[in-house]
């Protein structure tokens, strides 16, 4: 029996870092994918090794490099590879009127095409395992100011359902959709508070909430093809207009 291992894309920064470290705490060796964040990756890898787990950094530019090579390399280094966590993401806001082909291609290549192809290659090299796709609670909305980004994430959610059917029962596939947990650095405190006001639970989330959700998906063997929203109920807060909230 080989030691279990996970390939985490975008695993050196933001939520990806929390997921990498949580998986190491759960007993996984980590194949840590990185593109530009090499310094951060070295720091994360050092911390994971200090926990007594193996960690190897794998560079791959999802816009230019061969994804099959990434999977093969991770599998060769970690024969017990049993989890693919697609956390890497590209984000560039623009409405449809401001979206060109280059933006569409870049957003879809990172957010949709790469997870799909990595899932395919993962299924080719492992006997059984799990895939968890990190999506976004915005897929519950039609926020056109983020057209290319949001359409790519909506597609990833649908791909999660399709892949869960195609690769079951050998590979169990689910998604995790975070809400307001780690706002981008350019977001002001006033903006974050405004977002919180639209969350039924009236609070900002914490990475620990996402780690709890990750453990649930990992450990519940009867959950497949699900998108778990961890957002305080924000994504269901779509009451809409009706006669009882109508005001002149």
C-alpha cells in the first residue's frame, strides 16, 4: 500500500494554501502545483514537511504547459495519489460588452478546461480516488460584470455533475463553493460589511469553515456529484420582487 497523496492546484496561495495544509494534517502527502507563486510554494512546502508529510512542488502554466505531464509527474513522485483538488483560479472582471476572445480563453482555460482535462488524466492514472473542484458561490447568480469568470465557474459546476456520473463508482467527484471568506485585498472594509449584510447568517466566513466542508466531502463515501455551498446562506438569498415587498 502506498501513502495517500493529493495534487492541489494553486495550492500555495489563498484558499489553496489552507487546503494543502489541511490535507497534510489529514495524512496526505502533497503534490503542490504552482505557476507564479514559487516563493509562497517553498514556504508552504517547508511547513508541510515540518508536519512530517512529503511535499513536492510542481510548476505548470495552465495557459501553455502540458497537463498530462503534470499528472504523470505527480503520480510518479507519489504512487499513492488518490485526490485531485482543483483550487487554481483566474479572475478578471468585465461585463460581456467588455469581454474579448483573449479574456474568454484565459478564464476558461484556467477555470474550466484545466480541471476537466486534469480530471480526465487523473482517471487515467489512478485506480480509484476523489476529485474536488473549488467553485464559487457566485454561480448561483447572473452577475454580468464578471461575465467570463462567472461563466467559466458555472461551466465547472456543470462539469462536476457530468464527471461524477461518468467516473463513478471508481472516482467520487464533488465541488465546494465558498462565499465571503477571503475577500480580495482590494476590497474595502465597507464593501465587506455590505456583503455581510446580504448573508442570512450575518457574518463573514473563515477558512476553517471550508476545511470542515473539505473533510466532509473527503470522508462521506455516499456523497457524489454535489456542490457544497459554504457561504452562510448567501446563495439562497434570492427572494426576488413580489406583492408583499412592493413599495412605491
